[in-house]
C-alpha cells in the first residue's frame, strides 16, 4: 500500500489518470444503468419482455467474457509476458476502441 500511496502523492501520473478515468466510468455506468433498464422495460410489451431480457443478458455475458479473451490473445501474441506501461497502454486502447461498437449500435439503432 505504501507503493500505491507514493504513486498517488507524486501528482497526476498515468496511474492516477487511468484510475480516475476508470472511477468516472464506473460512476457513469452505475448512475445510467438503472435508467436505461427502466427505459428498456417501458419500451417493450409484457409478452416479449422476458425473451428480450434473456437476449440482453446473454449479450452482456458474452461481452464480459470477450474482454478478457481479447486481452489474453494480446498478451500471448503481441505483448509477451511483460507488464510495463507501454504494453498496458495497448491493452487499454484496444479495450476502449472495442467500446465504440456498442456506443454506435445504441446511437443509431
């Protein structure tokens, strides 16, 4: 814990920026997800709601497993077994780039 405290006290390092970005992402997701679920429930009829919730759950489950799989492939094929900031930056950029797909799908569908 002293190492983490030392990193945090040095100023806005890359670790601090990434950590605060992930914190903001989590807060946004936590605040917006209940509202999105309510809108989703209100926009479907009672008869089809169960199958649509099942499809939604399967999609979220698949996407949750896809992220670690992509990271494992990245580390195995291109990055090797090192954990320096440049290698981790690649992993973060690939993950964030893949987030563009659902954003575009929900924006234009």
